C-alpha cells in the first residue's frame, strides 16, 4: 500500500502503485535493521559476529591469491583508464580462473563460492581496477547468473550457467531513456507471436553495463497487460536474450567521468525473437525479479567501496608520513590527523557492514532487503568522502594524473582516477535518494500493514472497526515499552558497553519519533522526504554502530591492534551525527529550502545566472 494523498499527481500515484505491486509483501525471516526502526536492538541476530568457516575461507584465500597475482602481472589499470579498453588477454585470463562463474554451482562448472568469498573477490579487484571490478560484478551481481540462480528453471540453468563457467559475459537491461527509477515508464515491448510460443522484443535500453560485449542479457520488456477487476495492469517480464539473435544491435558506447574501461551502451531490439521458455520467473514478474535480485546484487557495492577505502587509507598513511611541511610530517598536524582518523574509523565501519551483510546473504534465514540497501547507501557515501579526503591530503599531487606524476618521477598513486571511478557508486543499482525512499518504505511496512484496512476506501465499516480493535491492542502494548528502560546490554567488551546502551535507547527514540510523525502526517508522510531522509539516516547510523560493536568485539578477542579504538571513534562520531539529526527533526530549514527550490524551478532566480557563458 502506498503512502500518497490527493495532492500527488496522477502520474506519480500510478508509478507508486505500480512499484508497490512488485515489492515483497511479507517478512518471512527476521531483519535486524527492521527491528531497529521499531525500537528493538535484537543483538542475537548479529552478535556474536558471523564468522566465515575455516573451509570456506581457505577456498576463498586460494582463489584470491591467484586472482591478485594475475591482475598484478597482466593488467595495467591506468592504461585501461587511458585507452578505455580492458585487454582481451585479461578477459580470457579471468575466464580461465573462473572469475565469471564465482557463484555458479560446481555442478555447472563454476567455482561454487559463497557470497562472502564472491564479495572478497570484488573487494580485491576494486582496490586495483574499478573498470575490471564492474566487468565482473555487472555480470554476476545482477546479470544473468544471479537471477538464474534465484529463479531459473533447471533447463535454463543447464543451458546457460556452463557458458559463464567458460567465460561468457552477461548483462542486465532495465533502464531506458525515460525509465530509470520509474519502471512504469518503460516502453520496450515483448509481443507474443505463434500462439505465444515466441515473443518479439522491440525497443531500446540505455546504460547497460557489459551490454556491448555480452553474449547473454536479461532484458526487461512490457508484455500484454492483465485485466484485474476491470482495470488493466501493466506487465513487465524478464527474458534471457542471446545477443547473436537477429535484430539485436549495439548502437552506441557511452563514456563517463570515470570507469573508462566499462562497456556500457545503448542496445536496440528490432523484432528480436525469443522463445517463451526464456522467460525467467514468470510473465509479468520481471520487476519483482529485478527487486529481489538487487537485494543480494547490491552487496557488491559495499565490498567494492571498502576495497577502495582501504587503498585510500594506505595512500593517506604513507603520504602523511613522507610529506614534510612546516618542519614536520603532515600527518602530525591536527588538520590532517583528523582526516586520517575519519578515513580509518569509517573504513573499519564499512568493513564491518560489508562482512556482516555478506554473511547474512549466505545465511538464507535472514531478510536482508533493508540491510543490503543500508550497506549500499552507507558504504558508497563514505567511500566517496574518503577518496575526496585522500585527494585533499595528497594535495596537488592528488589532483594530478598518474601518467604525469610518473613522467616526473613522483609517487604515482592514481588518486585522481580513483575519485572519478568511485563517484558512480552512489548512483548505480539505486541512487542514494532512491535508497532513502526504499529504506523508509520497508522500515514503515509493519505500521502500514496494520493501517491498510483503515486507509483503504474499499474497506467495510465492520472491518474498519475490527481493525481499530487490533490496532489498539497492539499499540497500547508496543508504544509504552518505548518509554521503559530497555533490557540489559549484550555481553560485549566493556569499552563498547556505553555505545550498546546508547543504541538501545536511540532505537526506542527513533521508533517513537517515526510513530509520532505518522500520526501527525498520516497519508502525507510519503511527501515529507526531507523528514524521511533524516529518520532513515538515524536508522542507518544505528545499524552500522551495532555492526561495528559486534565486529570489534569479535576481532578484539584475537588481539587485533587498536580495534576498540576504531570502534569507539566511529561510534562517537556516529552518535554526534544521530544527535544532530534528532535536533534537526525538531528544528530545520526544510520549508525555506523547498521555497527557494520552487522559486528556482519557476525561473524566478534566473537573475543569479547572469554573466556566465550559457550553453
């Protein structure tokens, strides 16, 4: 059920309803993040911190050693950035290692690795070459192998998965020029022919990573609508399309600010004939497939972001020790030291979130839709800030290109390239803005499910009265608990105990605040995006703090140096942000911001655009 009111345009209302029809409607398994938004820190779900088994780790270690050695000996990431090409011998070498079938089960010729080991591989590659990491992840995180693993028939798996074990590359074609985050605007069609035995696909797809070189693609297309209660419902269906099929064409290669080596373009489909058996999951189930694939697919981005952050930490540390200014190494000056503290503590937090959510994905008994979205949002946001701070620490040499640095005998760390490459992570697989809305919608889901009968105009009076009884019964028990002292803190290291207590109290305060705002705004809550963003950010910080505390407690038992210092620093800075967000929830400039934005959009601020070269 959507949170919209009469003031929202019909177009937006239709898009919200369409997306709502495809989302997962139930919570079959527990979600640690969901509980945080509802006033409970369910520590047993994450503490003790999940540990990779020794056997699984050995398997991953062996592959990572081969992968890292191969990349160092065969791939020059700076040449990839300059030429825009990942060499053919590198792609073939990666295929020979099984890098295009990391999670493909061994029965189909793949490596059969866990999500943790897959993310370890992407983490490693991302620290070296962003374009190569995207080649591998676009193929395996959301490309054909992942939806096939989740939803494919045995016949589909037997036909296609062995192809990836041999090095075939895949892609995922969803976005169109007018249909990005709003799939209801999709215009690519799949028309049934020959009594429905085949479909003819027509249309264009935009920004399809790997699409220019893929042998197999998942294509989302509009199939004939279904009529339910006299009303047509648009249907989006997922098809497996082999790119050697007549009518398929790559019409343009897109080039970007960073990631110059990725093969991303516009794909055209002109009466591309696809058999019905190439439908994945079912007719009309394409958007549902996309959303569920992304739950796990998004986890690649935290892993990649953490690998980049660790590389930045290494560069910032080395340069801060070597570079002398005003009689001392720059790292000894507080302005730089504070930056290094931020980089180190937030890289540690990203590490905790990455491996916690990866383990949850392997568990299969936890719902990770919220956890994956939080991990994606948090890690991509901070990896960008970390790369930016690293460039600032490096100064002019950070802004200078690698080949120029090398030519004059300077340390040639490619910070400038890394900054360009990492920026896209806040956009792909759900922008940070979409992640805010997604997290808010899923976090509010239990409240909305209880309110649904009351908000629906189709509900009878008798059912509404019964629903009011259920609501009173639940909330008269739940709400008072949010004001009572929480249960005892978990068995956690003494240095982390105060943070654990803060977590529990703040989770209760967040739940109360959400409930109060829902009572105040009711159906208008969806339109209060600035408010929702702050509430989501509080929940994100609490989730990450919990992951950090559980991770640090686990690592401290192995006497890792300064683990508790890192966890304490991150938690302190997170608490500062949470307290600020809670203050802003009461006193903010939202109204003034929106008023100025409306003035700008109404062209009333055009006078500020004077004295520029207008293009």
